[in-house]
């Protein structure tokens, strides 16, 4: 009631005062209506400025007026209110014909803001209180006008105005409607605690003391809660000079606003623009005790561009008629604009945290994992970042593949170099892969090819002394480093793979060509096959004939220069003389370490020296393998030579024996022939197996692989496989050690048989000579006319012959029987183990050695067992 009377009295005053007193009269009317005193002054001044603002020039006014009209009509059309848009245009035309209203642009702007406010508040009922909340500064005591205030006693409001607001003790804060928070207006409806009940309830005005304390936000997704938690005042003096109040959302403080500043939201937005650039604002300060950040102008170009657009928008939206910033850029709109950059910054922050301790290829692998993201925006972000990070690796890769240069001070590239390794071991030991630094978007095969390409260039330049430039180098060095993206986008772009293949093939083929033409690699390989693997048959046979006498001596009595001379004689006497001079110069004699009881056959060996680039293939380890194969084959060849000598001795010795002596020694001679035949068959089959099934097959595979080799590693691998195959099938590896021991036992039995037969043939040869002398003496006596034989002479001769036969036959037969039995048992054991060997080609050797099951005649139950073993 009091409010109504007051309003009537002021209405009467309006007619009695002149026009100059109208502003003051309106101010008093506002104080009576709101129940406030001087606190209503900022609101009143703002309303006057908004309603009374004029355009600075008529052209700008008409431009703004037409622009606002177009916006209003478009808004109506978007809401399917075409008739309303036509009606609005008609009213505007009529309004232009009236001279009464001069500030039409401001009125239309007011209507546009009311329409926008209605949309932002989700079709909330529009009121003057809601409108004034949008952009007006909050003041210290804000009691909204309600209908109940008109019924409240006037004395109670006066009592509150006259009291000390700083000492009010009973204070409560009501929640702000979600519509205003979503609109980010910075002004909230604050209601006091209602006292009483029923129709006598009234609202108690609230006073708030400026505070620096921040309450944790319960809803972190709200921009105002997150932003204004960071607001801090300059000092307590500024807080006391500018009367301030806290506007809250629920139980959370939102901001601290000043009565001096009428547009707190604009000031906060300005502060935000500074903060986004890492600069402190007026209200938002940097807390150095928590964290810090830096803006990389290279990687965050789009982010800085957005900040520039926001700042330009903030200045562009100035209302010249108001004299203050009345920007349409709100916190909600700023939140929308900053959503994507904030998401990007969060992901970048997570990437930085998880990338600690990583570098080079490991870092690119880590970033590449982030590119496998379902979001196209994040995928694009990390792809751009990965491109920039991969550029140094890509540049290093190009220099390595085209120039063989490796500049990797901090060990970030996946190719490692050991500078302490000499050129002789460059290919095998100097360069290697640093597997922890291989990017995950490169396969191991690609990394190996990259390693081989650069290693081939360094091998050509440092070992082969060939500095021919690689084809396409000039073009590759001029490529844009942004093509580093082709490394991790190979599923979409095959340029990197094509470049890698072309450089690899060009470099590798050039290296192989240099080895073949300049250093005659294939000729040296064939020379080692002919001489170290006994492929030159005439030379090996003649060399054995020349060395037989010397090698039969004890090993300690051999002299290297004598053996070298014999080697030169064998070369000049055979087809070996037609080989290249460089190859013959490399062939030499080598004596192994001498053990007690060794003869020259046990320590003699041929050697083939290599140097230069081909030493990379014929390494010292390979030379040792060649030496082992040579010793094995040399011993097997010697067995063949010994058996040939035994057979030769049998043939020549029997020609000098008389028929009577042959008849007397027929059993022993037959036994020698049988043992010789068995041993000869065994050795011939072993020789055939070694020369054809092992060496010939492995050699043919080696030549095929060398011809089709793509790089030097392929040749080295093929050569190593060749030697491993030969060693394995020649019983020289660890799996065949027991079988090799049995074979050596058989070889020793052949030597023993040669010795035993030699002793036997020496004896019977001597006996044959004695008997020949007896016959000649008998004929001589007959020629002289004497008795050819007397009883005494005949008795003496018969006694001597009987003594000879009694002494030679039993002992020789016993020795031969022991040798034959040992040989048969060892051969059977050898066949049994060979038949169960894991190598298939070696298992079938037992069929070749025992094709007629000779060794199973006396053991019929073992006959099937060997066959089953061999088949399995």
C-alpha cells in the first residue's frame, strides 16, 4: 500500500516539475519502486544511456536500423512466422513516416535484444528484471522487486536501509536460474531468505563481504564456474575501493563484480583473451605455484589465429552510442569457440606427459599411436604433429640412403654406427639396427633395407673405393621434407615404398656389379670349389702322387718350402696351370698343428688367401669351415687312394707268385680280396655321396642364389648356407659327431688293413723270391750234370716252406679276421646311425652302402630295422 501511495505521489510530481527535473524525478521513482537508496543509481544510469543513446551520424544510424530490421525479419522467418515478418515490415514503414520517434535504431535494437533473450532463456517469461540481468553490473545489495514487496511495511525497508549492511548476520544465497548461467550474463537473481509465512512473507535484502576464497565447482562443465574460480583481485585495497558482491550459482561462487564497471562480462572476456595468450589480465591472475604453460607459435598457429579472431570480434562489437563495450560475445559463445582448441590442448598435454623420456624413432612411434584415433580432428592434429616430428628422421634417412652419412649425435635414428670398427669388418660389425628407435610405421623389412642401402654406399666408398653417385640423388635431396608423411601413410600412398625400393635396388646392384667385375668374386668362389673342395680331380690326384712319400713321414719332419715346391710342380703338370695368375698366386700350402704320432697326411692342407672386398664373404670363420671340409675330403680321398694302391699291390704281387705258392696262400689271398672289395665299395659310395649328392647339389643351389641375389647380404647368406649344408651332410656338425667318429674308425681300419696286407705281401714276395732262387739253383745243377734234387736238399726245402706257411698263414689270417670283423661291426653301427639321422639325404646313404643287404646276412632280424629307419 505504501508503495502504491508513493507511486501516486511521484506521478503527481511529474506534472508539476519542469522537464529538467524529469531525470531526478525518475530516479526517485526507481528508488521507491525497488526499495533501494543510492544503490539503484548504476542501474538507472545504464538504462538512461541505453534508451537515450544517439548515433554519431545519420548514415550509420540508417545502416544499423536496416541491419537490425533484417535480423528481426530473418529471425521470424526461421521460426516459421512469415506473416509476422510482413507485419513487422509494415509497422516499420509506418514508423518511418512519424517524426515523433527519432532514435528508431535503438528501439529496434532493444526489440532484437528482447527477442534474443527470450531464445536464450528457453522461452522463459520475459520481464524487466530478466532483461536488466543480462548486461547490467551487479551491485552490492541486490533485492529484486517482487509483488510481495509492495505489501511489505515501508518501515521495514527503511529500517534495513538505515542499518549497517556490513554487520548483517543472517545471510543466505539462493541459486541462479540455469537459463542465466547458460547465457553467461554475469548477472544473477539473488533472493534473500523469506521470513514469515503465508501472505506476510517478505524478502530480506542481502549484503556480501568481498572474499578471495574459492569454492570448488560442483559442475565443472559450466564455463562460469571454471572461469571465475581463477579470478583474483589485485589487492585488498582495490577490493575495498570498488564495492563488490559475489554472484553465485547454487553453492559455488561465480564472480566478483564491481559497481564501478558496468559490463563485468566484457571485462572477463577481455581477461580471457589475454590469458589465452599467456598474459595476465586485470581480474584473472597467474598462479605460479600451480603450473605454467607456453604457447608454441609454430604448432599452435590455428589457436593463435582463433585468439586474434576473438579479439577482433570483441572490438568490432562496440556500440558507439553507449560509450561502453556492449559486446555480443558472451562467455557461452566463447566456450563454444574454445571447445575444440581446449580439447586439442588437453590431448597435446597428455601427449607431452606420456612422451617423457622418449626421443627420435621411439617418440614418432608414440605419436603415431595417437593418430589411430576415431576423431578426424584429433587424427588431423596428431598427423600434423607427427609430420613435423618425422621431418628430421626423414632428412637423416635420405642422407643415409643416398650419401651414406649418419649424423646422429643424440642416438635418435634407428641405424647405429660403431666408429671403432675397421673397414675389414665394416659390413658385418660397423652398422646395426637400433630396434628401440625403429618407428612403428616402418616394418622390420623396410628398416633392414634402409640399413643395407646406406651400408652398401659406405662399403662402396670405403672398401671398394668406388664413389659413383647414386641415381636420383639430386632429385631426392631437393624434396620437400613435408613428404615425411609418406612414411606413416603407406596404406594410402606408396611413394615412400617406391623410393625405398628403387634406391635399394640401384645401390645393391651397383655393389654386386663392382664385386663381380672389378674384384672377380665369382672366379674366386669357383677357385675355392676346385682346390679347397677337391673339384680339380687331375690336380688332386697328381698332388697325392707327388706328396705320397713326403706325407708318409712324421709330421715333424715336414718343411713348408718343400711342400710348396711340390704344389707348384702339380700345378704346372695339370690343367690348373691354365687358371688366372691371381688365383694361382693365392693358392698355398698350410700345415695344421702337430700332435704326437701324426704323419704328414694328418697335418697337410691347402689354403686360399683372400683380401679386399671379397673378404667380406670369405670371412675367417668361413675359411675355417672350408679347412674342415678339405681335411675331411682329403682324408676320404686318401682312403680311395690307399685302396687303389692295395688293389694295385694285389695285382702286381700275384703276378710274381708261382702257381704252387698261390695255391698254398689262396685262402689268405681270397680273404684280402674280399676285404679290399668291401672297403672299396664303401669308400666309393661315400665319395660319390660327398661329391654328387652333397657338393654338386649344394653348389648348384649356391650359384643360382648368387645369380639371383638382390644384395650382398643375400650372397653372404647363400654362401653361409652352402657351407652349413656341406658341413652337416659331411658329418662335420655337432649332430653327427658320433657318426663321424665311426667313419674315422673305418678309415683307420683301412690304414691298418693296408699295413697288414703290406706285411703279408712283403713276406710272400720274399718267399716267392726264395722259391725262385731254389728253382734256378736246381736248373743250374742240372745244367752242370748234377742231381737237381737230393733227398737232403728236398727235405730242407720242404721244411723251410712248411715253416714259412706255418708262420705266415695263421697269423695273417688271424689279423685279417680281426680287421674284417671290426670293419663289419663298425660298418653296421655306422649304417644304423646314418639310417636314423634327421637329414633325409644322409639317411638314404645307407641304401647306397647296403643295397644288397650284405651287412645284414648274419643278422636277419636287423634287416628290416635299417630299412624302416631309412624310410622314416
